[in-house]
C-alpha cells in the first residue's frame, strides 16, 4: 500500500479532498484554461505542428500528471523550449506538414515518456544534475533568441525556415521583399500590446484600485484579448484574402487514441533528442515545482516527478500530442489563482477539451501573426543577458561553459548546444579539481594548529615536510598529487619525512590509492618515509580494507600535532605553551584561509 | 634560450655529455637493440603490417625522442597495446595487406604525433588524467587477453581473424580442422621455453653464480634465442614447404622518407582512434618514465613528454612506420643496463638500422609462430586479474568502471572499451559526489568543537539547525544540498536559524551559488534565517564579488562557535568550561569521523 501510494500520489491527497479544495481548484482551472488555449496553439505552431496538436497535448497529459505527479501547483502542457527542441529533432528527419512529421513528433513524446518513467523507476533523477546552472541558463537564453527569431517570419508575413540563427536570419533577409504589410500591421501592434500588458497594465490596474492578485490575473489574460481582437478584425475585413496567414480550419473533435509509429530506425534516430528533451523538460519542471512547493513548506519527490512527467508524455503521445512538460508561467498562475491539488490540472483538461469541442470553429480566422507575437513576448522574458555578466564576475570557467552553450546553440543547434555545455562543464570541473590547492604547512607557535607557510607565521623543521591537500583525491588529481609531492621533496634534500595532512580529503578513490602506494614506493627509493595525518573515519575504513598500512614506510597519525611530536619533537616543543590555550583557540580561524 | 631548452631537452643534458656517459649509453643500446629486433617484427605483425614496418618504427622515432624527450631511460618503439589499437582502427577502414592499410597506419602515426604535439604545446597533458587507474588497468588486461587470443592462429597454423573475443574464438573454432602440426610443434615449445626463461632461467643463473643484473640481461635475450633456434631449424628442414608460415622476404634497405596520404575523409575517420592512441600511449609512457626517473630522484616534464612522443610519431610516419610509444619492458632493460641519457636511444636506433641493413636476409626463414609465442608470453604479463579483486575490495564503483572496461573491450572493441570506461568513471565520480555526506552537528560539551549528532554526545538547541557538508559544492550536488536542507527544516518546525558549516567546502561554483541564493529565498519564505560559518578564504573572496551577503537573511560567521554564541547563547553557555581545555583538545580527533 505504501509503495502504491509512492507511485500514485493521488491516493494520498485524494483521501482528504473536500468541497473547499475543489472550489479553489476549479477557480484556478478556469484561469489556467484561458491562458493555456492561445499558448497551446502557438507552441504547436512553433513545433511545426498543426494547431490542434497543441490542444491535444493539453488534455490527457494533465490528467496523467494529476494522477502521478507530486507537485500541487505544476501545470503541464506544451512549452516553448521543448517545442523548439521538437521542431529541431523532427525537422532533421522529415519535412514539416507531412504525416511522417506528426508521427515522429508523437513517437518523440512516447519515447521521452518511456525514458522519464525508466529514469524514475531506477531513480536516475541524478542525471539532471549534469546540467549545471550556467548551462541551463545559457541554453534557455539561446533558445529564447532562436524562438523569437524563428517567429519573425510570421510577423513579417514572409516564408522562411532554418534551425540556426544564421539560417533563420539569412532566410528572412532573402524573403524581405515579400513582406505582407497587413500582417505586419497586425503583428507589430500585437507585440506592442502584449509587452504593455506585461509591463504596464498591472501597475495601472493596481493604481485604479484593483487588488494586486486580480490585476495580475487580468494582465495574464492579455494574449486572449489579442487573440479575440485580431480574430474579429480578420473576420470582419476578410484579411485572409489579403494574404494574412490564418490558423485556418481546426478539426473540432476530441483526439482519437493513436499509437506512435513503431519504426526501429525512427526510434533510434529520436533516442538522443528524446533523452535531451526528457532531461531538459524535467529540470525545467522540477525547478518550478520546487519553488512553488517551498512557498507552502510542501515537498515534491523528484523521482516520482519523473514518473509523473513520463506518464504525461505517454498520455500526450497516445492522444496525438507532442512532448510536454511543466510550464513556468502557467504554474505560477495556477499557484496564485489558488490551486490546492493536482486536481486543478484535471479540471483544466476538461476546460481545454470543451474548448476543443466548441471554440475551434471561432479560431479559423486567428492570424498566425498574433500567435507569433504571444510567443515572442513570452520567450523574450527567458533571455537573461545579465546572467552572463553575473557569471563572468563569479567564475570564469562557469562563464566559459555558459558562453559556449549559448554560441553553439545559436550557431549549430539546440542538441549540440546542450551537449557541448554538459561536456564542457564536466571537463572544466575535472580540470579545476585536477590541480587541487596544496599547501606546505607549519605549526602556529603556542597552538597545536597548522597553517600554510606562505600566509602565516609558522614554524617548520628541516627534516619533516608537511603538505595539506584541499581536495578529495581521485583519478583527475592523483597524478598531480604524486608529481607535486615528489617535486617538493626534490627541492628539499634535507627532508627525511613527508606527512600528508588529509583534513579536506573526503574520498580516496582507487586511482588515488594507487598513487599513494606509488608515492610511498618512490619516496622509499629516495630514502624518505611517508606518513598520513588526520585521515577521516570513512576514508581510513577504506584504506584498512587493504594492506596499505603494512606497505606504508611511515605511520597514520590521528592528528598532525601527534605527527610532529613523534617525527620532530624539537620543533613541536618550540611551539609549546607560549600563549595561554584560550588565546590560541580564538586565533584558530582568524587567517584568510583555513 | 631558456624557452629553447624547455622544448629541446637535448641542449640541457648534451652540454655535460662525456665519454663515461657515452660508454654506459652504448652498452645499454646494444642490449636494448638485441631485445628490440624480435619485438619490432612481432608487433608489426600484430598490427597487421609487414615485419619491416616494425623495424622502421624503431629507428627515426628513437632519434626524435632523444632530441625532444625528457626521460633519461625511456625506450620508445612499437608496443603491444598500441599495435592492437592500430590494427583495430585501420582494420575498420580497409583490408590487411593492402597499400591502403599501410598508408592508413602511417597516417595514424602522423595524426597521433600531431595531436601529441598540440597537446604538449597547449599543456593539455591534464586530459590523460581522465583515464582513471582502474580503467587503464582494465583496458590493459583486456588488451592482453585480446592480443594473446589473436596470436593463437599463428601458433596453430590456421587462418583466422576478428577483432573481438567472440569473433576471434569463433574464427579459431571454425578453422580448428586445419591445424598445422609442425607449426604447433614450433609454437608450443617456443611458448614453454619463453615462459621458462621468464620465470626459471634467472634464478637458475643466479644460483650458478652469475650476478643478478647479468642474469637478468641474459634472460631478457630469451626471445632472440628462440628466434635463432627456430629460424635455423626451419631453414635446415625446409619447414616452409611443409606449410609453416614464415616471415619471408624482408626488404633490406633503410626506410625511404614518405608522406602520409593526405585524404580528408581518411584523416577524419582516424581522428578518434588517433586521439585514443595518443592518450593511452602517453599514459603508458609517462608512468614508465616517472617510475624510472624517481629511482634517481630525477624529474620528467609531462608536457614536454607529449612533444617528445609526438615528434617520435611524426618521425615514425615520415619513415614509413606506425604509432609508437615508450615500452615498459624495454625501458626497464635500458635503465638496468645503465643508460644515462636519451642518447642511448639514438645508439639503439643505429643498432636497429644496422640490423635492417644486414640481418633481414637471415630472418626470411623465421616462423611466424615464434613471433606469436614472444607476443603471447609478453602480453600475458600485462593481464592482471588480482587487480580486479583488489579494486572490488577497495571500491565498488571503481570496480564497476574496471569490469565494464574489460567486458566492453573484449566484446565490442578497444576504442569503445576505453571510451566506455572513461565516461563511466566520470559519471560514477559525479554520482558519488552528487550526494555528499551531510551531518547535523552539535557542540561537544566543554569545547568549541562541533560533531555529528548521530555519532557523538553533543548538545543542540531547538531553534538552530547546524548542518556540515563534507564536499565542495558544485553543479552535481547543488540540488541535493537544497533538497536535503529544506527536508531537514521541514522535519523541525521549531527551527528559526539554519547554519551551513563550510569546513570541507573548497569550491562553490556558479550552480551551487545559485542554489545557496535559492535556499536563502526559500528559507526566508518559511521564516527561517540562513547563515554560513567557517567559510574558507578563497571561497569567501569569490562570494564577496557578488551581493550574496546583502541578500543573505543571516550572517557569515568566522567560526561555528561564534555562530552558536550569537544565535543560541544558552546552548553555547551550557557547554562552556565543564572540562579543562587540554582534555577537550585531546578528544578532538577521537571519533570515527571528523
């Protein structure tokens, strides 16, 4: 039963579900539905799919998430970045507008769903950690720019294509002569209006006396207003016949259950993109869910979230939709509107289903330029250039990973961009830890404490070399440790003992272990004994599983002070009881470095 | 001048080169030459190349290394593992025995040389650190098994092929009916003799009164004896006409300068293998060179070693040879025989050149089975199964990387094997550090020290939660940190302050920094203030570049004791001066864990 509850969170919150919660969920669902209709249509277009596919992706997936998801406020459905990734992945295999294209998008959703479920069952949520913050942030900025650029053709009313920034802009430039001025006359005001709604309307409403929350909800309905007005104008003046591209006929029924095409080659081609979409979607979704949960001191379970999102994607696929994930803006709206349980998502699904049944005939005259405008305004808020500056100030190597992700995403493509970012940030991390900070230390007079000889007034003897290494020892830095210690010994012919002080060593892996053995042998060859001090419990436990201490020419000392007393009692004596103990303790952490 | 000396180490040791050193180098060169002749021929055959290519790869490369290398004892030339990798890489592109095959092997050497030189100039020797010890060890064990298996066909005198263990054994099984008994009658005794020479001859010679060093040198000449005896037997009884495969005619002249085929597609196909061969060859070579250098308290320069090996490979390519690197056995022989400078390598080159000019006619009757026997006996010493057990005992995750490397190398191939090992060991490391050890700590009564509440008798207050994290904070563990702390807070409703104790934190990267900011915001949302304590100097310097401390709801305390005095003076008081200070200090490191 407990296990069942873990995999079916609905059994948990469902038991205490009452009328008050249901009322709140219903209100939230109405608001999210209104917001989701234009978004679904727009993102489907961005993914290169018929508009109704966006609606299909906003019905069953929400029900599936309500059953399997753990976040109380997350609103799943089509989102911008995943739509762009879908367009890029499927566009490489087949042409937009064909049945194969739709089939591949459905297969992509199915495959992503399976991957997410498998990751959830095997608790592989850890893999999302490989996406460092600078890489995600850079990727989302670059995606925002790419998406905005890709929508400009709809604003200008020209044909165009391409998946990289260069392709998109050159395709726009080539077709600039064919600008449709009426389309432009819809698109530009729509963008202006939507920007104003975002920035200017809410403060205005508040100044006129509305409560902030209500003002916010009204402002979030801006895209609906733009859709309604431009649709009415288009219908009234028959702008479709003037060359304004419209959404056109949307099939009105509910989606029929479909199976994704089972084609081994197609699935193999989609495997890489599906994996990336899964991980990116998961990271995006989980960070929204966690932010919202923390506000109410609730918890989400990341591994169960994988299953929830996986179920949503499988549900999307079998109802003819494409990959979905938790969206940031709509989840915040859902939360602010008072959603209490995942049931709000199920009610939203009903709302979208009703819209699919009854509203679609009204949308035939909706200009594509309006949808493009909503996309442009939405994604430009994803673009975060100041993050580049902040990251540059904080860490050059994180900045390098971020800049590389942005450039490669813009110039080569979304998949290569993310992959480059991940590989680069792992390599940079390994590089950074491959040359750990190492300090020759001496004793602080009057204490039992040891500090860097370069930064502090400390005492050292001539026969004992004590080296502190400020990093766990593992394959990337084990050779450096060996080199560096041999170098230090080679520079000091009088040295008879080397003590490695392991206060900051949390792990010694097998490679570092071999290096320690090797170091011991080499130091022995040159007549120097090798000791360790202040080895942490778990590290020592592991060393004790081997015959390391039997090979070791020296000893393992509990404290560095013990080591000094035993190996060089004179130097240890010099430092003794010059100051009262209390004084020594208080200077303990005074240095700039520990 | 200094810069020139760095890139041309010969300018350094050359200035003090005298007659005594020259005599020692010459003696070493004679011994290494005798050892290298059969090895060169055998490894060329292993690489699928004509026997003379092995000799060509043992002339100019040695001269190049003498000029650019920094090790005084390293002997470069064809080695077993790199020969296997050459066969695997080139065999994928074209068939053995063709001119294209030789051309591709030459291009591979050229490309490896360029890669090594570029790595040396840009000081990218660090990349070799990605090969963890278990991966290298597993790879060499698997290569040894593959090589031995691939040579069995020569011992049995049957046709055969394949690059994976399954292919090789099934090809042997299929051809088992065609065993040539005379070949077998040469191969089996040769193997037996060579094993006996390795294990039994040296002790025997020592017992008869020879000095150990001389006994060792005589034992190392075993393969030459096997070659001489079997060649004479074959010639005397004309065994070639009985179906015994011979080395046959070897062109006698010195190698003519050649250029590798410049074919963009070929180079692109060879790029991956060339990179792997470069890195594996470098790792193998550097570890031998370092071991030998340490014995005389000498140093080698890894970045210059890259240039030295790179120059050797380019030299090999332009003289019609294939990829080379520093060999373990022959370097040890060179060292033991008294080589003092890289000039010994140049003298060896002269020896091989003379052999190429004058000895090759005598080798026409050398049975391939003899060469196969020398290879089998040599590579089986590379196979180290006990290392599997040792690694298993020491670390499960290192064992996993090692076992995967062995299995994939044997069953899929050498390139996939190494790559899998590298990726797996990086992922396992990231996984291990992604869930760092975190402990809730309390104060040890009578001291200013803080220990894990689960392992020690310590005092904690009800409003302050102090968490110590035993790992640097970076992208792989930043989300876990966030989760874990929020979880700890959610479990303790009375908590008003959280202190993160950073004694073991050597780095906070941009992802972890964002997590700390996020944690601060979320804790603020739930009415908890967030503090740091014992932040190391460099870490604090970096935090100070941002406005982190302005956002922080709490403070950054120099010591954890300061934090407790300030946030919960009562608990801090309880612990004061119950014991004399001295006693407290001596129990400081007594626990199983620090």
